[in-house]
């Protein structure tokens, strides 16, 4: 029996691995590649020499406040200014657009076909980098990488969640998030040893592996059910999951049939007013916004200035930044185990509360230091506080975002819902990074962090009201919860799994 179950776990690992390889290549390596590419292009003997301005289009450029103001008042470069404010580099605008292109492909062609398309475009982008002989070709490759990175953001959660058993779904989704971090670290490591062409070739190899594995993987049963292809749905479900989970399959097929029948008698537009559509979007928007206002976001763009304010003048802030990066990777590895063993709400609110507490303490320390209330100047108090918050972020708050996003959206709207909720992530990250220098000038670092804490607490309150405990629940059970309201009892998943879907929570009643 255990060998039988282990076979299905291996199969689900195979599908998840195909997504991980794709994420490593398109998101991780693609995101970290400019750090390898630009020094070699700007170095002596470069085959494609570029200027500093050209480099800022390929990789994210960090501006001072004066540079922002001067750039804004330059009418000639107004468009470039707006693009930089929104993105930071040329690949980020296609990333934003790719996030809204992929839902249509997922809904119409299928999850597998959309993934294959993303992999092929990723292969083309790496091939251009390897063969490029001009700066313009580099820009085209970065634009393609931005598009596929944006497309993978909603696609990866949908693919893994629809192919995974409820028991292992959290760990698999966390593994996909870890793959992105590992891809960044991998490309940085290889880039210090090899040329950017060889680094691109190594990065490209992960897409080749992903292509082979995806060709060998089936279409998700959930998408086949929505298209009325129930025989294929059952066949693929049996390939991915054990017979002990067949009740979930029958519940899903029955629900899709009844929803299709009901929607034939009403306008499609009214479907978007349903609770199972807008409540998960509000939930995920609050959760993504919560992440944006933590120090973790600031550490991506403003690590050195922030650490310089918090630590003593003799602190080696660059070494601290590297140490925090390594710690984040280790914490992300621990997160795979934590998400698998600890319930979602418990882990989220414990780590979220610790984030609020440490960020408040950091703001208090920054205030005391700015007012000369401290009789000492040390690196260990702020260093410990920042380190604690980064651990909490990467073990709980950050990896739980994609995990919960892969669970709460209803099947009929799953392709579009996550892309809509990710809009809040783009907007809030842009808002935080844009306003941080001006807020620090107006109210200081302490006031800015305290203000961000208020936003985090407000977001946590919204998440607390909307988020059910999704650990161990099937996607169908979670969807029914959002449709009917109420609260899932601790043992309700086990009870409902053994009951017909139309006994106590009939889809006909739910859709009425």
C-alpha cells in the first residue's frame, strides 16, 4: 500500500519538477542574469560594449532621489522616467503584461499548452543571448524574459495545485517558490566562473529539461473537467493521484456540470459578482500587499542605505547584505518543511505577528538612534532584528503567498483570478519603492517603517477574516467554502470527503 502511494507522490514530484526547472530558467536565472551580463559587457575587451545608460535598460538601476527629480523634469525623457518608475528595467513592463496574457492561454488552450509556450519562448530568449552580436538583440532577449517571467507567476501555482494531492500541495508549491531563489543564486555562482554565453547555456539547459518533462506530463484534470472532457479528466487524474482520492474527482466533475448548467440560464458577467470570485481576490490582494510593506521588499532595492541608517558607522553593510541573502535561502529551504507540517493560518499569523513585532522594534531603534537617545552604537541589535524578520518572512509570509494563491481561487476563474490579485503586488511594490525615499525625508526611517507596520496590521486583519484553513482540504472544498460562506470546522474536510457533494452542500444550492 505504501509503495503504491509513494508511486503517486513520485509522479506528482515529476510534474512539480518540470515546473521548478521552468521557474529556475525563466524566473530565477532570468532575474539574476543582468548581474552576470552587465559587468562582462561593460568590462574591457567586451564584444558588445555598452554605455551606462544602455546598461540601465537591461538591468534594474537604483536611483537617488535627486536623480528621480531631475529625470522627471526632463520632458524629453518623460516616457523613460515613467517606464523606470513602473519597472526599473526594460523586461519588467513585459512581465506586467505577461501576467495578464497567460490567463487566456490557460483557459482556452490548457495549462500544459500554456506552459509549453512559455518554455519555448524562454529557450528563444536564452538562444538570443548566446548568439547576440548587438545591443538591440540583448534588449529583445530581455523583453522576452520579462514576458515569460510574468506569465510564469500565475501559471506555476495553477499547474502545481491542480496536479497535487491536498496532503503534499503546500510543500510542492513552496518548492516552486524556492526554485526561483535557487535560480538566482545559481546564475550568480556560474557567472563568476564562466562567460555570460556559457551562463546562458547552462540556464537554457533547465528549460530543455522542463520541455522534455512537460511533454511527458498530462494536462491537469481540473482544466479537462471545465472543458467537458470527462473521460480524459478521469484518465489523467488516475495517472496523477491514488484511487483513495477518487471522491474528489467525482465531486469536481459533478460541480462543473452543475455550474455549467446553471450558467446557461444567466449572463456570464454576473459570474464575476459571485463570492467565490471576489473574496479570494480580496484575500490575496491583502496578502500580497502585506508582503510589499515589509522590510523584505526594501532589502531588494535599498539594502545598503537601510542598513547604514540602522547600524553603526563601522559596520560592514555589504557583508551583512550577503549574509542576509544566504540566510534567506536557508529559510526558504526550511519553509518547504514548515508549510508541509504546520497549518497555513497558524504559520502565517505566527510569522506575520513576528514580522510586525520586529519591524516595530526596528522603527523604535531607528527613532532612538536618530534622536541620540541611545548610550551606545551597535550593529547587533538592528542586525538581529532585521535577521529575525527576514527569517520569518522567508519561512512563512513570503512562501505562503504562492501556496495560498494556488488553493483559494475557484476552478472557473482560476486562470484570471490570480493575475488580477497579482496586480496588487505590482502596485504596492511600486508604491513602496517609489515613496520610500520621500517618506524617509519627511518622517524619517522610523516613521516610514511605523507607517508600513500599520498597513501590514490592516492587511493581516483582512486576511484573518477571509482566509480559511486550507491545509489538507481539496480545491473543491475550499471553493465551496468561499461560495457558501461560514467557517470550515477542523474536521470538516474528513467528513465532507466521504459525503456526496450534493448532500449537505449541493452545487445547485450553491449556485442559486
